[in-house]
C-alpha cells in the first residue's frame, strides 16, 4: 500500500479546531485538544493556522471528513507535487516527547472554544 500523508491548505483552513475535537472523540480519548492526534496551531510570525499531526495518527480520515472547508486531505506520492504547487503544505509530524514545535506554535481555534463556552 502506498504511503499517504496529510496535507493542509493554509488559504482554506479557518483554524476552527473541529478536526481536533473529532479526532479526540473518535477513540474515546475525550473531547480535548491535547488528546487529539491532529493539532491546529498558529504560526508564530505569520499568524496563520498550521495543521500538524502526531506520529500516532491512525489515518482513519475522520478529521478530513469533518472539515467542511476541505482544508485537509490525505494524498499518495504521485499527488504530492501537484498539491504543493497549488499551495498545500505537508503537515509537520509532532512527536509526543518532543514538543518544542508545539510550544513555539501556539494553539489555534479559540473561536470554537469561546462558542462552546457561551
Ligand atoms: S476542521 Fe478544517 S478548517 Fe477547521 S481547523 Fe481543522 S483543518 Fe482547519
Ligand atoms: S486521520 Fe489521524 S488525525 Fe485524523 S482523525 Fe484519524 S487518527 Fe485523528
């Protein structure tokens, strides 16, 4: 089976965080950003969403199905070049034990959390 990796579109991602919630719920790990294998972070300088994925991701694609903006997708190698030309970015892989990237990239999607509180 060909390798599939997750890509995100910075121009399409709103940073809503729905993919994080779906991922954390799909394996009964609770509804929390920390429990999700997909992480929506914010670029420290550009201020744009950055979608990253943990190595533990099972590639179930539920996050992709939940994204109404179609801002994330899995792709096999023949598609990678075309996606990159179209502005898609391969999601960086986060290691649970090496969270330096995560500390630099602050959490995104606070609008959704605010909506859930109100
Ligand atoms: S659900 Fe889609 S638009 Fe929302 S944060 Fe995730 S990738 Fe971005
Ligand atoms: S594909 Fe990976 S990140 Fe997406 S919901 Fe499944 S386990 Fe989570």
